[in-house]
C-alpha cells in the first residue's frame, strides 16, 4: 500500500504517485538529470511528484520567479539547484528539461533548452503563435533533439531525423 498522501499548497510531496512510478521500468544504474522551467501548480502537482518517486530520476534544477515557492519546491522535492534565471538552469548538467512556464513563454524556453543540448518536454500549448511553433519544430531537426508534448490526454512527439 502506498504511503499516505502528504500535500501542500504547492503540490503533492509523497504517496499519490509512488505506486504508479514504482510499477514502471526503471534503470538500475543510470540516472537522468531533469530540470524544470516553471514551478507553478501544474508542475508541482503532476510532473515533479511523479518524477520524484522514481529512483532513476534526479531532480537537478528548478527555475521559477517566486523565491518562496522555489525554496518550498527544493525542500519538498529535493532539487539540488534552484534559480530564477532559466539561462542559469540550462548551464547545469541536465539530460532533459520540462517546460511548465506560462504559455506565452513555452516556445522561448523550449528552444533555449534544445539549443543547450537537452531533450525537452513542453507543456501544452507548445507555442502561442504559428511562428513560434514553426521555430520550435525546426529546432527538433538538429541531431538528438527530442520534443514530446502532451495533447488532450495523449503525448505527441516530434523527433529529429536520424543522423545521416
């Protein structure tokens, strides 16, 4: 049975996602280092608790504008690094970034993370203009770029073409 749910005003700390995370395959030796751009309600009640429950994920860095929330996220979920500057987050040794910032910033943050060499999961909408969406999709054409994004209950994925 799962631990009792411990909740706070910024998210769920333990309990709710433990069984789901534990039931999925996890690598025994490797750990993926994840950064979060955006530490609002959606990230702290969904993505962060789910990944925090996995033994093969390191919550390496979180970026948000509210200093009090950042410190709470660090305390509740064990992030090794917090910052208000997403450029600083992208200088950390990250494998992937989850973009859960305000909608108008999704494309900017996702493009910057791709340019930093990270795999990126961007929340919906992936962009707020056609031009932003087009620029973001073009960035996925670089080698090793992976851009999954949630869409109405499913996850769509734009992946780069294999190296020639």
